[in-house]
C-alpha cells in the first residue's frame, strides 16, 4: 500500500481537533451515505459489523436527544447539523451467515449474551472510531461524546429493538479558530513497549 502524504496526515490527525463550535452549514444526505460506504469497510472481528448508526438531524429527533444529554453537551449538540448515535446491535450475529459465510459462527454468540455484548462493544467502538477518521477524510469535523444517559437514548430511539447506544458523535463544519488547544499526549515510552 502507498502511504498517505503529509497533507493527508495533517487532515486526519495533526490538524484535526475535537470540535464544539459549528458553522451554520448543513451536511446533505449524500455525504452521510458516502461516509457510511467508507466506514463499513473498516475491519471487525469475523466481519461481524455490529455497529448501527442513527444520523440525528431533524428538529424533532434532536429534541428527543436533548433530554438524554449531560448538561455540558447540550448546546454544542443542538448546534451541530448532525449527531450520530453510534449503536451496536446485540444480535449482530444473525447477519454472520451472510457477512462471514466461510464459518458457521452464529452459534458462538446466540444464547451467549455476555460474549455477544463484549464483541459488539469492542467492534462498534472500532467502527465509531473509523467514523471519526472517515469524517475527517471527507472534510468534516467531529465531536465524540460519552456524556449522555445511555438508558434514556435507548428508550428514546431503540425501544423494542436489539440496538443499544455506545457513544455519540457530533458532525459538521467547525468554526475556524474555535477549537481548544491540543492537550498533551503520552510519549511512546509512556504508552508503548516493543516486546
Ligand atoms: C469516546 C469519547 C467520548 C467523549 N466524550 C465527551 C463528552 O461527553 N463531552 C465533551 O465535551 N467531550 C468529549 N470527548 C472529547 C475529548 O475530550 C477530546 O476528544 C479529547 O480531549 C481530544 O481532543 P483533541 O481532539 O482536540 O485533541 C469525548 C471523546 C471521545 C473519543
């Protein structure tokens, strides 16, 4: 594979910041589809693809989400053109015969809710991270959030279904110059080891 160039690394990582202040500029549905078409290519165990995505954009759905948010996340979420609920389908294994036909892996998870949930959480979190990086690659800014009441989101959006919320991501075009300065990151020696 050809490594991406320096400008791409700037867009994806060095210049990209978590965003809280949004321009009044919409995201059209075609871009959300383009985003998903790339996100879905990211790897998951057994290709199980447990993440489910709700693109919350209507005033009615935004209002429903509002009541589920921590206070500090309300204003920026209401101002963002789209908020993604990154969820996981706890019965993701029903699609395994289609997604990974080489092995009959459905029985590994069916009737084993703890293992199914661990697998769903691990892989939907990865897929949510892919969403952040793909969004940046498509010129969007993102604001991921765990400050919300998961039980309330599940009741408001997923009642009667097997979907369960994982985390939220605001999407839009950030106000230039309004991001926080970068906080320090751990050095290689603090966070990594070559064994
Ligand atoms: C899973 C996740 C949950 C987060 N939850 C919140 C949140 O509830 N509210 C908030 O203001 N920021 C939240 N953040 C933003 C982080 O604080 C931010 O991404 C981090 O400090 C890095 O900032 P930077 O991208 O500007 O370097 C969250 C980030 C992630 C990845």
